[in-house]
């Protein structure tokens, strides 16, 4: 079960770890710590949530512990593990790379709470699942997501000038 879950959610867990750690070596350490925590917690999984929210909850908690321990702000989003478009033109690839870098920089400027909600939303979690992962109410998640989108839009617009 562990290998199956890691195969399915490993890329997303790496990206969540990247929101807590910018340094690639420390990011990999955080990912490994998260994997170990998941492996240890799996026997206690009672199915009260989906496996996906269970994993993200562990990743969220590990990331917070890491951030507090290191005294660091969350870092950039990691590169996706799979290629979405297998044959982009060089120009399209360069544009996507620049857009990704610009988005990563803008996300890094958000407060931690907004960053967490936005990152999980970008990973496809519903507001209810994000609430389960973060321990917030679904209403609070909705408000934070809305504020995060507005703040992100403002940051991106100001960088266009």
C-alpha cells in the first residue's frame, strides 16, 4: 500500500515539501521525513478520511514542523514529476518555464497560511479536503483561498509593471 500511495502521490508530496523548503537538499530531506512519517502512520490509518487527505495532512504537519525547526519560510513549488506536454516547441517550453518561475516567485511572497491553501488547491484538493489537511473549517479555507488568489493576482500584476 505504501508503494502504491507513494507512486500515486509522490510528486504532489514533493511539491508540498517544496512550499516549506527552498534548498533542494533540505527539501529532499523533508520529503524523506514525510515518507517515513507516512510509512509509520499507515498501520494506524482507520479510513476516516481519504488516503489522499491522510497523506497531505502528514505532509502539511511535517512541513510545519520543519519550518518551525529550521526557522525558514516555505520555499518554491517543485517541478512537476511528469511532463504534461511531451512535445512542446522550444519557445513554448521557454515560455512555460518563465511563467512557472514567475508563479513560484509570486507564491513565495504569500503568507504561509495562504500559501498552504493555494498549494493544496493547485494539487486538486477540494475545500473540504484542504480543511481536513490543515485543520481549518471549510469556510475558513474558502476565505483563505479567495484572499490568496486576490493577493497572488496583485503580486503578479505588480511584477508586470
